[in-house]
C-alpha cells in the first residue's frame, strides 16, 4: 500500500467518524437546550465535549486544520461550561449549532470548494473564543463580531439526527440571527 492509498483510507475512516460525531453533537446540543434536569445536562455537556475533542483529533490526523481549530474552540468552551465558569445563553446555543452546521457543510463539499467556508469557520472560532473568555456573561460577542459570523446563507438547511430514530436524519431549518445595530451616544 502506498502513501496515497493510506491517505485515502484515513480520509474515508475520518468521514464516517465525523458523520457520527456531528450527528451526536447536534442531538446532544438540541437535548441540552431543552433539558432542565441538572444531571442530564451534565451528561450531555460531557458528551458534546468528548465529541468535539475526538473530532478535533481525527481532523488533525488527516490534516483538516479548519475543523481542528473550530473543534478546539468548541472543546474549550465546553470545558468552561462543565466547570460552570460560563453559562448557556440562547445566542451561545445558536452559535454552537451554526459551528456544528458549518463543520458538517465543510466536510460535505468537495475538497477544492472547502476554501469557501474557511473564513466563516475562522470567524465562528473567534466568536466561540470570545464566549469562552467570558466569565458568567461578563462579556459576549459584540455586534462587530456577530456581524462577521454570518453563515454563508442566512437560512441554512442543516441535517440533524432525530432523537427518536438515531439512524434517520431530517432537515432542520435554522436561522442565523441578524446582528443588532450599534447604538451611538
């Protein structure tokens, strides 16, 4: 087996693993957003944290740096969420769903087209970093950061797993909120 064949096998294995991890992240983010049970929320936090960590390592092994970078930010953010250093907000959930959605979209397009998503991935990573640095809401991304983080199309169709049937997927429509204009004083 030559290096090209080995690289192709690694990419195929990565693709399968990524699909499973992305589906789990969508499922657990959605459940986490709806859950009020502290014990269940803790379990779901841990699952998303581990999925982001594993996807980061898998992306690194096949040299897909944009996904590795975004997963690093998701993992770091979930580490702070687990330690209760920051809290969930509706905006944070929207950003996390957008981040997982852009990972899925990036990996679903042919490699020559992926560069079209790298700016959005970098901006989402930056936004997640700002959330990560906030201590229990002390700061959150401002309009200037939110405006940069628009997903390529405002109305995105993102594939997410259904909770009741793990092997079937459905299309969920997700709107990325428009940034609020800055107030001038």
